[in-house]
């Protein structure tokens, strides 16, 4: 009886071990299946948008160093245009990140391949030799078209234009385009081009300066015609007779008028006209005093604020004070003439 009881206990113990082992094996199989589950194939994990950096890592794009260098400083711009339906299907934020990643890797290719002496994203220096614009159109990295236009930075003239259908990967298409660049530009004398462009620029500047001088001379002649007359004082006695002239310019005109025409006006003008001049000058002195004080107060406020923007207000305050100093002797002469006529 005892041996039968022992046999039953052994059988129960072995069954328990077998059940436990089976359970462990089943649990291990579930864990392995979870780890080995394939990731989605639509370009990003389901429910999670890839960043720009994430897309760049997935594209695994590495520029190939160029064995030929084109002796040019260039500005490169890259633009990627997505298909509207694809953009809507994949989500705007995710695809905007993808667009930026594509632009980054293409610019990085042009920069790190060493094809050109210098590559910039924008015009930050004066010795640019070429403008390279790259447009990409498509839905994903291995499909679409790449077009590249090379422009003269001075005239914006198109020097070369290329277009490549992307049927493999960007790397292959970019290498094809760079080979075309090497063929067309490796022997170009960019130093001579820079010299010619600089000479043309200097010539254009000289011509522009000459035009400016001629225009200024004509302007000064017109100003003289308007202000260098006996009756010009009617306008010049005002604080700001013409908005196109600064306070300092008007004061200069007034000095010229005083030296050339004041004596004639004092002899020939009628007494009521002289009294009108007195009235106008006294009002202008009052306005100039008020304007000078306001400009001085504003300058002091800006100095206290530490903005370093007070210089314009200081200059204006001084200009108004100088106007007053020029008007005072004119006013005194006219008042004296009126008083003499009243005797």
C-alpha cells in the first residue's frame, strides 16, 4: 500500500513539473514574438512622426568626396516640392520634416563633397562666383526629378541648367549632376570672371555717382531759383517751408537770402509787408525754441534709458537753436526799418 501511495505522489510531481515547463515555454514564445515583430514600412513608426534628424538617419546619405575641385565660391539653395496627395496621406508635419531632411542632405552633399572651394546657404560675402539652385520634385527619396540651375551672381543670367529623373537614389542623381558641373565649370577662369565683374561693378558705381551729381546740381539750381529771390523770405521765414529740406538746409538757404536780398527788401518792401515778416519771424522763433526743447528732453530720456539713440535728437535741437540765431539779426534789421519809417 505504501509503495502504491509513493508511486502516485511521484506521478503527480512529474505532471506538475511538465505543466510548469510547458507554461514557461509558452511565455518565452510570446516574448520572442513581441521582440521580433516587424516595424511598419510606411516610413515612420505607427502613431509616431519622425523628426528631421530621424529622416536623415533613415536616408543614410553620405556625401562622396569629389576628386575634382571647381575653383569657385558658390551659394546653394535647395527646394523640395512634395506631391499634394502624398502630403495629405502621410501627414503634414511628418512630410514637412521629410522635406527639410531632403534639403539638408543635398546641401550637405554640395558642402562636404569638396566640389567647390566654398559653399554658403546665402550671399554673405562679396566674391561669389556662382548661384546654384536645386529643385527636387517627387514623393519620396528614390522617385521624382532633380533640376539644377547655375546662375551668374551679378547678372542673374543662367549659365547652365540640368535635369535628372531620379529612378534610383538621390546619391546617384547627385553624383550625375556633379559630374556635369565638373565637365562644364572645372576649367572656367573664375579669377578672371571676378576681375571682369569687379571692373563692371566699379564702372556702374562711377556712372551712378555721376548721375547722382548731375541730379544734385539740377536740384540745387532749382532750389536756388526758388529761394534766391527777393520775395523768397516769405517761405524761408517759416520753420519748415518744404518737407524735402532738413532744418539745417533751410537755415543755409536763409543765410544766403539774408546776404543777397535783405537790403533790397528793406529798401523796396512796403511797411505792411515788413510787419508781416516780423510777425512770421517771431512765430518761427517761438516754434523753433519749443521744438529745440522737446528734442533736448527726448535726447535726455534716451540717454537715461541707455538706448544710444539720442544723437539724432541732439542734432535736431542744435539745428533749431542755430535757426534762431540766424533769424534774430534779420528780425532786428526789419524792426529797425519799420521803426525808422514811423518817425
